[in-house]
C-alpha cells in the first residue's frame, strides 16, 4: 500500500486580475493539494484575503489566488472566481 504525500507548505498570493495586492504580507498555509474539500478551503482563503485587501483600500474587482511553493516560489495552482 502506498501512502499519500504529506501536506506541503505553500504561500498564497492575492491578486486583483493581474495586479498583486497585499504584496507586503506573507500568507503561509499547509495544504494537501490532492485532498477532498480543497476547493472549499481555497474559497475561504480567497474570501478572507479579499476582505483584508478591501480593508486596506486595495481594488478587488476580479480576485484570484496563486498558490506557490513556500520555498521555491514556483506557482502550483491558480485559483479564482
């Protein structure tokens, strides 16, 4: 029997379209990208970070997340509305 890979650490980057907002903040999460329910987890992170961006007076007409490896910075997932 093979064991699934353990969850990994990722950094979330929040964007309004192509413009990165809250770029001076670091959001590190531990995720298993193959787990059921990942959609809901990413949706909640997107909603929370969108609220934080709006509170910081950032424009948020087309919010999206990029999930990047926390060490290398390589984008592994693009998540948006």
